[in-house]
């Protein structure tokens, strides 16, 4: 069933859906969650696999081609590979990807690849055990690196991306080790600027280590050349001039890419968010459980998407941080 493409009121065509499958997580990253965790959603509040599949199917019928599963930590949701398989078989879904902290990849990589996940983003913020512990509050670097190794044995899973959040006062020491990793392995490393979505609300502009600063630091040692930017791509990608690997920078704070943002998000409790920084969200779970048919759900989705924010206002006077933090939104 192919419908009219999904568009917002600013002329942007929506082709990318991020689905949070749980708000729970086995890590406590400083820039995301408090040490004690957050009040988790009750099981009944979370969309079932069938509900997620129904909504993703509707989005796919409206032209959404890329679906990314995230959280919280998606791999802690029980039977997550089963959900992945259900979504992979939906008509219209072209790319089904997962963002994970990697801790459970050793256990699940094979099942996820078999289920049809074709892209993996693994978050790693430090390549040193003690500094990894400091940031994630878990002594888990070895397990994550093992998980990456297990995953990299599957050719279908490549290219594997490694995402590192860049924080001033921490990430400077990680820049050259990550550049070395990008040059010596098939992993594509990408630095993401720290955004005001931390549950501790400790973010300030002074804590953002910009992508340009990191790029310049790498370029001084290993010259970089820009790759052409793909439409709606969040990362600015560079290749090492000597041909050994690539590295990317996601700069939502210093160089926002809102103008061609084609993304919307579905939270684990079934709220549609049209921007990471939305102050307003649309309930899809209520109508879904009240028996809404597809055309009713379609109307609610189109209305919400039409009102997608033109841009975010991070760093501007009057910026308001959303109530939900990153793990409760689905990054
Ligand atoms: N738990 C999984 C993980 O960490 O990959 C998936 C969910 S996590 C919320 C998704 C991504 O958001 C991760 O790459 C994480 O590093 C990033 N993230 C979390 N809080 C952030 C923040 N305040 N600013 C920038 N990126 C953030
Ligand atoms: Fe968990 Fe991912 Fe948030 Fe870290 S960034 S606390 S791994 S949800």
C-alpha cells in the first residue's frame, strides 16, 4: 500500500524514522543519564512489537525508507532480534539499522544480522578502560570491543560506525587514538557534539568540543580531505589524504543541519517527536490502543509531521531543554 509521501510544512520530505524500543539502559553515560538511572516506563506503557510494526509499516507506506532502532539500549529489550526480524520484513523499509552501546553485541550480533539489521552504530567514547568507566560508569570497554569484533566477522554488517560524543575537557585526549583506530580498522569513526539532552542538565556551550576543532587537530597530524556530502546526511565525512580510512563529524550544535533534516522519532511509549528538541509530542499509542484504523493514524501522523520544527534553538537565548533526556527520546 503506497501512500502520498510524508512532508512537513517547510517542504522537507520525511524519509527517516528513529524508533526507541526501550527507555532502559545498562550504562549510565554522564552526558545522557544520571548515575542512579531514571524512573523507567512500566511494561504496559511500552509499545508491543506488534504495535511498533504496525506504526513502522504505516510510516514506510508514507515513504519512510530508513528505520533506526535505538533506546535507551535496544539490546536490553527482551527478544529484540525478533522485533528486528518483524521490521526487516516490512514492505518499503530499505535500511534497518541499530544504535547500540555494544555491551550485548557479543551475545546478539549473529541473531541481529540474521534478522536483517544492515547497519550498526556502536557508541564508544574512550579507548582507555579507566576513562571509558569514568564516562559510562561501567567497566565495560573490553566487552564492547569484543562485541565489535564478533560483529565485524559478518560482511553484511559493514561498514560499522563507531560514534563518540565529544566533550571539552575529556575528548581531546581521545582524538588521536580514535583517528588511529579509523586508520587501522574498517570502522568509520564519527564524533558527535555534546547536546543539551543530558538528564543532569549540566550542558553548557563551553562543554561542547566542536567537530571543527577535532577535525583541525586530526588534520594537523594526518591530513584530511572532504568527501562530498550526501543529502540529509548528518555527518561531514573526510578521508585521510593517504587513503587510509575515513572519519566523520556530526556537528548539530556548531553547524546545525536542520534545513534538510528528514527525520522524526517514535519514543518507546509511542509518542511521535518531530525534532530531538521538540517541546511538544504527539501520542500515537492512545489512538492505536483505542482502535484507530490506518487512515485515522495516518491523519494524526501527517498533522504532527506538518508542524515539524523549522530548526532547533540550541545555544540561542531563551532555548528550553526538553523534559525528556536523550535515553527517553531515542537518539
Ligand atoms: N544506548 C545506545 C547507544 O548509546 O548507542 C542507543 C541510545 S543513545 C541515547 C544514542 C546516541 O546518543 C549514542 O551515540 C549516544 O552517545 C548519544 N548521546 C546521548 N546523549 C547525548 C548528548 N547529550 N549529546 C550528544 N549525543 C548524545
Ligand atoms: Fe545508555 Fe546510550 Fe544513554 Fe549511554 S548514551 S546511558 S548507553 S542510552
